[in-house]
């Protein structure tokens, strides 16, 4: 690392190339750099669940002479952050374009990587089974998640799936009242705490309507036998101007489910050609 004042940027750039223990240390530092400046190497080791020697080795691996040098570099970054406006995550108002691009890319890659790790093949296969079996599907999301829901719904309709479309959560709730055990509710919410999502989940559970949850790691959900939970993981714990990483993680799962469904669909090439031919009529 050539410039100690860019330690946080450097860690963001290399974090995915580090070992598991090194990633644990890096993420802890990135989540609360100002706190690390007041800690000893032993304190940080205990928080990360690693040995004190691992902290020292980590410092040397990232180009620093030791833990004191790491604290000095972090102090410089924290001081800089206080002078510059924080725009989104670890992106500041005075970051050059190349650094903004790299930070944004790193956050998206991290979201995709962690989301992939957070879902097993068995979970994804079970979700596809339920999508195939459903007579009708409601895909409900609020805010940024509503955009993901609309995108997923439009993709499913290309496969001939009966999806109740729309952005209005209240209309979805009204339609849900007509659903049965042969239908499916898909709830997309990183927090899992929006009123609309909670109301839909409660009704579906009371009436045994199969449900797929696509939620973040902090959502407090215990799926019942007719329910399935998928996870999207994104580091959105810092200041953010939009749920960029969250939406990236959500779209990664919904796109994957669409492709897995397309694999099972009969005569998929002709369906795609028919859809494209109709669109081409107005081009």
C-alpha cells in the first residue's frame, strides 16, 4: 500500500482476495474504523475471533509495519471522512471518479459473492419447485424491493407463469385474500419488517399459502413447513443514498431463479422467439 491515507479504499479493493480469517479482520475494520483507532491489537483479535499474531500478520500483508501503523492510517482516513461528505457507503464527495467506480464495483461484487454463499442448491431447487407448482403468484416488495419484484414478475410472465403484476402493495394484499394453497406468495424485503410484507406474511401463514421469503440476514423469520427462506447479503450498514448493494443481491437471486425455471420450461427457445418477434413488430 503506497499511501497510508487510503487504507480503507485499499482494504475494500483487496478484501475478496484475502483468506477467511483475513476477511473477518478486514470487515471488522471497515465496519467501524474509528473504533479500531482506540483499540489494542489484542482487543481487535478478540473481536474478530483470531489470534493476536494474526492481526500483526494481517497488517504486514496489507503493506504496513504493524498495528500502530494501521491505527495511524485509519486515523487519517477517519479525519478525512469528517471533512468530506459521505455520499454512499465508503464513497465520499471528494473521491475521484476512478475510486468511486472501484468502490461501487467492490460493493456489488461483495454482495454477489456473499449472496451466493448464503443459499444452498437445495434451497434454490426447492424455490424453483414451488414456482413451477403454483397456479398463481404474487411477488410483493416495497420501495426498492418493489422494483425487483416487478422485474422478477415480468421475467416469469415470459415463461407463461400466471403472475399478478403491479407496484401497489395494497392491491396485492387484496388479491392475496383470494389465494389458496395452490398459489404462491413471494415476499422481497431486505429487513423483513415493512408493514405490507408483515401483513401479507401473517395472512399467508394463517391460510397455509406457500410463501418464499427473499430477505437479508437480519430478518427475524422462522419458516414453517409450507414456507421457504432465501437470503440476500449486502453491506448496507453505513450511510447510503440508495439500496444499491441490496438491489444487486436481490436481483442476483431472482435472475438465478428465472434461469433455473427456464431450464425446466418446455420449448423455451420458441417461447423466447415468439416474445421477441412480437416486440420487433413495433421497432
